[in-house]
C-alpha cells in the first residue's frame, strides 16, 4: 500500500502547484482503497487474532474453500496488488518510465 500511496501522491503533486489542493486530491484518490482495506481488516482480524478455538477453524475451512471459487482468486489478486479501485490509469507510471520520465512535481 505504501507504493500506491506514493504513486497517488506523485500524481496529485504533478497535477497542481498548490500543496493543499494536491494533498486533498491525494486523500480523495486513496479514499476507497483505504476504506476497503480498513473494512476487511475489521472483518478478518477476529479470525486471526482471537482466543476462540472456533474462529480459526472457520478461517481455515473458509479461506481454503472460498479462495478457489471464481472470481475470488482474481479479486484477491487485484486487491493485494493494488489494481482494484485504482485512482488513476494504471499505465501512467509505466508509460512515463518507458519514456525515461519520472512523475515530477511543480513545487519549488
């Protein structure tokens, strides 16, 4: 997630000369991805950090079984790799890198 944060911040800084506006744009770009991670963390934490003997059983059976049902493997891979809920065109950085450009900023 740190790389996604860095990319969103670079995009935001590249789009304006105004730091407050860039920070607001950055926060908006990352909002839904961060909210999704927070929601999943709240839901799944008890399965991994509970003193219950039942939760781990549900986790092991559920994760093993559900992880094989389409489209969940694809969805999980997209979520973990940051390709789900992208704030911008995913090719933006690779296109700039291919031309030898780095996402710059206009702040002096």
